[in-house]
C-alpha cells in the first residue's frame, strides 16, 4: 500500500513538471509572436508619410515638445474686380516760396502721373480674412509701383477730378465671409510715357487682377482718345478768339509777324506764345497740343515775367455694361434744360449730365444710321448692350495776372461692344481774365 502511494505521487509530480515546462514553451512562443506582430505593425506605421511618431522623451532630453496646437489655416482667396479706373496727368510751374505763402512761377514744369483703380473685393472664404492694401502692386515692364498714400489729393477743375475726390480710399480691412469692400487704390507712376503706354498689370500678391471686359475697355479708350469729334459735334477743335472763329490749328508757341517788301520777308516782331486759343472739345491730340505749347513757350519768356502754365488731363473708364440712356430733369436742370441719365442693368444710376445748359456750351450727339444727330432736348431713350463709358476732363491755364487764358472741358462718350461711338456729349467753359 505504501509503495502504491509513492508511485502515484511520483506520477502526479512528473505530470505537473511536464505541464509547467509546456506552459513556459507556450508562453514564450506567444510572446515571440506578439513581438513579431508589433515589429511588423511598427514597420507599416513608420512607412506611412501622414503619421509621425515623436521620439520618446525623458526629463533629461533636450528635444523640444511636440506641437499639439491647431495647424495654421491656409490664406483664402479674394474675388477682386476692376469696376472702373482712371488715368490722370497733372503739370504746373508753381512752387511755394519760403518768403511768401503764395506760389510763384518758375521755368520748371513739374508733372505728376497717376493710375487709379476702383475695386470690388469680396471674401469668398469661410473664414474672416485680412485684406492688405500693400499687397496690391502695379507692374509695367520691369517696374513695380506700390500704392500711394490713401490721403493723396488730386485737385483740379473738372468732373472726373470731383469723382476722384468723392471716392472711398481702400485701406487694410478685415473682411468676414461674403463681405464686400469697395474703393479706390492710387498709384503714382514715374512719367508721362509710362502713364500713356498703359501696359499695366494690377496684382494682389502674385495673382493678376484682370478680366475680358477690362482688356476690351482699354481698346475702347484708345478709340475714344483718337476719335475726331469734329464729326459728331460739327465744329473744329479750337476757338481762336471767343467769337466763333473756329480752327483746326493748335495754339502756337511762337508766332512771327512778317512784312514782305519786294520779295523779301522782314520780321516785325515775334510773339512768344499765341496762347489765346480755347478748346471746343478734347481728345488726346488736343490735350497734347496744349502740353507742347507750354513746353515750347515757357522757356522763351523773360525772367521776372514768367506766366502761369497749368494743365490737367484725366479719363475715367467704366468697362462694358448693359446701359440704358434716357432724358429727364436733374437737380441742376429744369424742363428748359433737360438732363441725360445713364443707368446699368440693375437700375443703378452711373451718371447724369445736362443735355443743354445756360452756363456753358453743351452739346449732345447720337449715332443714328451711320450719321450723328445733335440734340438739345427730347433725346430718344436708348439701350446699349455691353457699352463702355469714357469720361474726359481737361483744363489748361496759361498767362499772367489779368491776361490769363482759361479753357475747361468735360466730355462723356459711350461706345458699343464693337467700339463704335454711339453717344458723345461735351461741355466747355472758355474765358480770359
């Protein structure tokens, strides 16, 4: 019996020892499988470019803590459109003396040239965005112009200049989603050639701001500036004596009076500047004839007898829109002097001007079957699809106290989509002091 008990104990012990050994082998095998799976997982994870595993850190590690803040949002895009634009040329020969609060005249003609854009800026992003005025740049050739001081004042006589004066100046602004900002940005360009070359590229950051209507409006402006308005207005560009003596001859910087005797010419005297010539209407050629007159006449004057020599020329262009033109009465008109209204396809008034007036010479001509008809009243209502509007303002002042010639011109032109001049209106003021 004792032997049987001993044998049973030995068998049970062997079984238990065998189970432990098998358990250790099984656990070791399971551990190896788990470690192998983990290694494979780590290999797959480290191969993924979208996930990075930060290194383990301890209290003595010099590595920086991982950035767990929100990622920086990408800058959204603005929808920027050119709704109108201006080109402005100013020149005079005045300086402010240290010894006098009044300007004095010099032989130096100082010019300033500006390109001005009226922009509509909309935030199409879902987040609020900062519009920065200094990210607007005007490129031409290898030159880059940055915005002028928003407080820049372009003061002169003429309707276009009053429009500029009343415009809202763009500044840095926070725009909320779907919010729209409108206003002008002013660029002062370096010279006359740059201004009238007009190969400008307006950009916000690196994005060009342009459109088909804007490019076509530049072509329309060229047509309007080169057009001979003696055709619709039925009169030459120059008035020689304020008595209806009209001429195609521009003001001459130097006129010699000659007496011919027996076939020989004798110069009696020379007038250095036939300045008493006024403009009936204006285009680019008329403006440049006055500009040339001042440049050639001024140096021939005597020190101590230097004349005033001021000139200003400005255009405003509204790219193509569907336009309706009709007559009516305005705040500055009566039934005796009716007004011309121009509205866009939304009914917004773009401008209104008198058709006829008692205080200046005014004329309106409308193209009708290839012939221009003039109107002083009862103008027909017109619809002009894809019409481009061009406004001119021009003034030239030349002379001395109590002997100064003043000529002022405002002109409004509407061209159709083929750049035919459908409507032309002028008003001018001409006098001498």
